[in-house]
C-alpha cells in the first residue's frame, strides 16, 4: 500500500513544485532565425553553373552546364533551388532544399533530379577561409547504387564560387568519380 501512495504523491509534488504542464503560448512561440542562415542567404538569386565530371576507367569527361533559381521559403528557414541544364547534351531538371540545423551546427541539403538520382548532403561553413566542406550520399533510385561523396565550395567573390567533389563506392574505399566547376550569379 505504501508504494501506491508514493507513486501518486510524486506527480502531485512535481506539479505543485512548478514542474507542471508547459505554457502553450511559450511552446508555440517562433524562435529567432539563427544568424547562420546568412550564409544560405548568399545563394538566393539566379545562377549559372559550368563543370566537368570524370569517371574512373573512362577517358573522356562529361561536361555540365545549368541554370538555377534559388529562393527563400518558410519565412527564410529554408531555400528551394530549381535547376535545369545539360550533362553531355542530355537535359536534366531537378530541385533541392537547403536548411540549417542549429542543434547539429551544420547545413543540410536534399536534391532530386528527373533521372531518379537523389542526394543528401551535410555541410559546415568555415568563415575564416570562406569555404564549405560537405559530405554526401548520392543514390540512383532506379538501380539502388549508392556513392558517398566529399567536396568543398569556396566563394571567390560575392557572386562566384568554385566547387569540387569526389564520389566513392565500396564503403568509401574506391574513388569512382570527380567533379569540379564554377557557379556565377546571373
């Protein structure tokens, strides 16, 4: 009998001691947008990108060219990018979504194109050298093939960035792809 009364008294004591239900207005209050979003704001606008992709075991390179429009959404808590372009004269279209995760102190990106490829990316921004460092997972939803990637992007001025990336298979043991390119605000 004693234990049963003890179990009842604990919640009552907590409630009376100020550990009651949280205030609904406080719970629904919008937090301030973290200052780290200023780094994503740089991407808002119209862009053109050019690049080159090389695959292991293939002598010729694939050339890439794309145009994109990036806009803020959800009151600035995310960016949406719509892109279209050419990869070796084959058209490609897609979309990406960027956001900042304050608890993890990193940026996230999710992209998918009309070939069924999707990519997730986690990035950190280094303000000292104006560089993004990212890891990624690229997946062909048609075949299930997955590549893990690592890359960087460096702002050369307010309207131009240079990027490079490498893709690895077999648990990151074998490099199968390299990409590099430039993006410029239009």
